[in-house]
């Protein structure tokens, strides 16, 4: 098992852009910045996944970019009902591999009649999904090149 997560530090001069790039000052406290980025993970600097079996914490908002040189079998737990509601996670690929995100049980609400367990990425850069936690499921708010089963 290899799990490698590399967070990038935001900088207004060097990038990446996001709410953390201006953390040294401004009108928002650290708590307010965290509240904003929990609800919109795109506000955060990306965390690069480069392992082959990465695990993502379902109770922490995150903006993930897959940089693995082969297929990454990612696991993601289910959010806690009520406590994690409105938390967001983005997972997008920057590689040409068919990655997967697997939940421990059904929990991807995709707008279909049944809840799904696995998200499989098309083997293209830019394939990915945006998820929001609500009522113990991950609501798929946006998806590009994803097949749910």
C-alpha cells in the first residue's frame, strides 16, 4: 500500500490561489476561512495524491488532484449525519489512468434511482467529481468522466 499526499502551501505571489493564500491577514479570521473552505473545497490549495492506494478523510474538506503514475485505488469513508453536512470534497485527475474512489458502503447520491458505492474515472486528465456531504451520503454535485456503480 502506498499513500502519498502532498499539500501545497498557498501564496499570493507563487500560487496556488485560494483563501489560504492571504492567511497572514485580512478581514476573515482563521475560523471564518475554514468555514468558507469547508463548504467550498475549491477555495483550498490542492492536495496532490501520488500513491496507489490513497485514503481520504471524510470528515475534512479537501481539494485533491491525482498525480499518480498508475491507477490510484482511493478509499473515502462516509460522512457523519448532521456533523459533516455541507462539507465538500473535490477529486480530479491530472493523469491518464482509470482511478477509482470506493466507499465502505453505498453512499454516492448521483441523481439515479439507487445509491452507488464506486466512482470510476475515465482515463483522461480532468476527469473528476465534486462531492457534498449531506445526511450520511456524498451528493455528486459535479462530475466529468465518472461512471458510478
